[in-house]
């Protein structure tokens, strides 16, 4: 889904909530935040989010799948297993019956590092590279210090440590502009 599709589906979600007299809230993470806020890539397969009221929004999301052809499980809360302490988000869109927030870039990077999945087209690794550059981080230590603001240090897996260190090693190997 691209930005316009996500906006369309969330607007439809707001309309359904309106017919039920319900005000909803949603915080978007992951690939959808990379697409919407940072324009880091053109699309994502789903919208990872935390939302309330949960059951009503899940029912409305299913209606949007059936009525408007949204991908199955286009809106899901699987990200809830990766929410850390000190989580921060900011307002993004304000539909009549749905307030939409997105995670800030620092938090997105921390989440991506904690949830890193390799071998899935390396989307997560690409997102991590993008966020490191976007935030102007200069070393693996800076990345790990940032992650530690939201998660205990022992939650950073060895695969994440190696991946982040390799990103900076690769940067050192690139020819320097001068």
C-alpha cells in the first residue's frame, strides 16, 4: 500500500467509526511510518499499529477489506510485542472520527533494531540504514545508545549488533568525498 491507499483506508475507517458514534485513535509504526512520514520507500504490505477501541476498529478494518479491497489484515497490532518504554509519537492526520499518530524516527530505529528480521528482502535492514542516515548517527555505539533509551541493552540481539556494525564498516569502505 502506498500513501494514498493508506490515507483512503484510514479515512474509510473514520467514516465507519462515525456511523457507530465512536472516536478512535491509532499510532502507526513500522513500514507504514517509513512510507507515510519519512518517504523512505514507496509502499508497505500492511499498517502495523496500536489502536483503540480495538475490537471496533478491527471490525471496521474487516469491512474495509470487504468493501474497498484492502489487503487481508492490512491493519494489525502485531507490533504490540515490540513496544518499549518511553515510546514517543506525534500527531500525523486528524480525521473526523480517527486521530492518527506516528512514532518518531528515533523510536522507529529502536524498534527496527529490536525486531530485525533478516532474509525478508532485507526491508528492515534498509529501513535501519535509512534511519541511521536520517538521524545523522555516526557510529554503532550511537545507534545502540539510542536503542537503550527505549529498550534494555540485553534486548539487542547479536544479529542486530552485527548488522548495525556492518552498516558502519560498509560506510568506512566507501570512497570519501573530498
